[in-house]
C-alpha cells in the first residue's frame, strides 16, 4: 500500500527530504547541472538521494522521496548503480537490439525504478531488474545512452499515477541530467489494440512521440522511409471511400453510423481516417467534451444560437460553468497544467482586447483568436488543444463561451463578465451539460463509449480491411516498427565553459583494436572545461573521461590531439580552438584483451535475412547449421508457436546443395549417350 508522509518519516532514521512529484526534474529542481551525464548522475546521487541499508544483486541502492500532493502519498524513486565488472549481465541486450551493439561497454549503468503501489513501503526484490510490473524502470549508461524499459500507470498497475504523469517525470529527469539518447521498445496495448498502430495512424507517431521519441529502427528490415510511408498511407485513407469499400460487408451499417456520429459531433470536417481517429482520441481524453455515457447526445451545429443580447449568466439555467484551472487537471495533456492555464489567460486577453460592454459585438472567429494568441505563444499545438476545451469555462473574472454564428456558419468565441454570485461547479456536481438538440442517428453503440467505438474501427478498419494488399502491408510495417529513440542534441549553450565531443582515433586498429566493419563508430565522450583551460588540461580531461566511462580504456593515455599537434601543451584553448567542435585523440594503453569491449557481447553474430535485416533486431531467429548465418524464423515460415527444427538449412545453402536444372539436363544427356 502507499506510504503516507508521516509513516515515511518514521521509517527513516534521519529526517527525509521530499520533492514534489510533478516538478521534480524541472530546471533547478533539484539541480542545475552543467556537466555531462556521468558527472550529473553522481551529483544527483550525492544531493538528491539517501542510501538504503540493502543492495540488489550486490549493487548499492539509493532512494528519492517524491510527494504526490493530490493524496499526500510518498512515491519512492530508487536509483541503483550497477558496476559492469561485478554485474551478472555486463553486456546490454537492449543496446544490441537497438543497433548500439558496437558501443563500448560502459563501466556503470544506472537503474531508476518506481515499484508498483503495493511495494512502495517494501524493499526492492533481489530480481528487481527483471520485473515488468514497475511503474517506471529506466536504465541509463554512464555515457548518457539509455533505455526506457517499462511504464505502467493508472492504465496498468497503479491506482494513483497515470502513465502520462510518470512519462513526464522520466522526461524531466533525462532533460535535467543531460541524457544523450534514450530508446524505448513500444509494445504497449490497450483493450487489445497496439498503441503504436493506433497512435501512428491518428497522430503520425507513437504514444511516446508526445515526448519527442522518433523512429529508431524497424524489425524485419523495415526502414524509416518504409515507416513514414506506411503512416502516410493509413492516415490518409478517405473516410467516404472506407464507407464505400465496406458497402457489402456485415459491418457496413455500424461503421457508417459511427463515422456519421463523430462527423456530426466535430467542429471541423473529418476527411481522412487519421482525422477521425485523432478526433475520437481527443474527446476520449476530454471528459467534459461529452456527457456521461448514459446521457450522451450530440448537438447539431445549426441548433446552437449565437448570443445576441446581454443577459446575466447565472439566469441561464441550462448551462453550467467550470473553472478552467480545475478542468485542466482532468485533461490528458502532454503540457503541464501551468502551461494550459497560461494559454487560457492569453486567449482571454485576446478576447478582452475586442470586448465592448459585457459581450463581443460580432464575436471572434477561432482563426482570429488563434492568430492573435500566436503573438505570445508560438506553440500552435498548445493553442489548438486549449481552444478545443474552452467552452463555458471560467478564467479569472470572465467566462469564455463558444458557438457557431448562424449567419456566417463560423465558430466564434465570446467573452462575458462573471456576475456576482457566480461560481464554478465543484467536482462533486454534475458535469457541464451540452445544449439540447435532436441527437444524430447512431448505431448500437455509437457515441455511448468512445473507446468501444475506437476498438470497433481499429478491429475492422485496420486489422480486417477488405481486399487491400497496400493497407495490409502498411499495417504490418507499423507493427514491425517497435524501437523509438529520443535524442538530446549536443549543445554548446554556456558561454562560460568549453564543450567538446572527444573521439578515439580509428587508427587504433593498428594497435590491435578492430572496429566491427558493419557497426557505426562508438559515440564520443563529452568533455567540459573552463575558459582558462590549456591544451594539456584538455588531454587530461579527455583521458579521464574515457577511463571513467569505458572498460576498454581503463589504462588509456592520451598522447596527442589531431589537428592540434602544433599547439604547445601550456597554450590556452581560448582563441586557438572553437568550443562545441568534435576532436579526435590518439594514445596507447587500450585493453584490447578485455571481454568487456562491446555492448553486444564478445560473440560476432552474422545476420543476413531475406527481409534485408543485417543485424539483430530482437526478433526470434534461427541459425543455419551449414553457414551459421542467423535469419528470422518468420521469414522462414516458422510460426512463433512452433519449435525451431533441430536441423535447419537456409535457402541459400539448400540451393547450393541441390543441382540446378541445367546441371540435371547435362547429366541426363550424358547418361543417355
């Protein structure tokens, strides 16, 4: 069960320090680090965690207490430092499946874990690294490259925190500690729907795309171009053509009614499948956009009259109003509440600038409001999101109302003064009603449960589209695209410091270190120095960074820096070298005999599959017993439910063993003679 604040204090020998769950990781909260990740994480462990009196697999555990103010609970965030030399699993399978198997093995990995609600007052279990039930489990190597391993919110194993809130926390921590690249394998489902497919069609990216995660690599040879093209094909399917294509199917009536219902509910035209699903997901996340399931009805646009005369708002008994600040806390938004509130205030100021008396004489169109607000807020997505939610809401001492002008047929916003005695509804009161109008015709379940309608369209339109190889192929491409990555670009954003990315020269191959030819070169290390630093200090800082980060460079010594051979070691970098550039160093002492060289492990796999894959992508594979080349079982028509045959020979080897048709004809002719 969750830990109340008082009980948490009793369990600690010394007075613990609490951080706000929803602001932890913001700039300056709790830290404002300026160095690379390997230094920032140490600063975080020193200043923001308390050591626990136990370990996990021999690795030290520290804890940060995050206060969930909504119910006064304490959420433990554990940080475990894993030493590669002591670990049972020094190599990283996640790097291998992501395409980073050519990265050097980092000396330390940091696990950040929030356990399930029921384990908040318990110790982490000894096999905590392998659990998939954590609310959060992120792993970051000390070089800043890492992996988000699992997220489970209210949608999964938590009663108190949503997946969006946990994801916001994780993103703030990565930003604050200056992570470099974080990957995630998106295999999340909801009501049996693959969210990477649903959100891909609706928004053009996966659910994690809200936080900047983009295509990293696909399985079964899928490329980024294939992925983007598949998204484009599915999201642009014309809704009218979809109805026509299902005309002879048993689902025709239900699909037509569902589409008709949401088209009538929308303020804009829903032309494509992407428009339709995006609108449905939007109103699903806005509980006040529609009434409760048993009372849902959709007002036709023509039946909503634009107010033309002044009247006291409290006399209008058919409409209830809600404070925008309380409404914002219920929205499933990727923007923090304070950003939503600020955008609402900007919109009110825009309306106020044209307000006369207590009412706008001719109203302001949505586009006019949007264009004026853009002068203060550049994020158009934020403005669009807030504008959709602003109807019968109270902001400050004003009420914002939205209606369609019957003359121009244009959606317009109006601003009213909040009369004396007016008050927003409380959470315990009924939800704001929609103006009554004849409901649109709808199918057996159309509009009653938005998610049921989404599941119905997902099942029939995406998984069982009638006789279309193009649609079927596009769907398979998206389902085969599971790996996404967020990259924080290298920034030279501090005028008081030098920042460099330091690489080890590939000429080390001459010393016996062989880079794998089919791998990318390992990433360089970030080095930060003061403006008073010299060339010698740059060599020393680079040497320390490499020794501190990678097992292979434990005894490495830098002898020279390429393109700086003419500079004296005591010469200042300022004026001689530009900050922010990439430099390459040479040296000796590389431990080429260590087994801890590459994250992919010491084995050198050969992958060459008919789908085009040339590296391990985490999918099920089988090796040919003759050439020892690995291929996907799916590409060789071996179902996941089937066991791999004890003897497997790939097609290429089969073809080399079986004589060709020409050879058989020659042999037949010779025998005939």
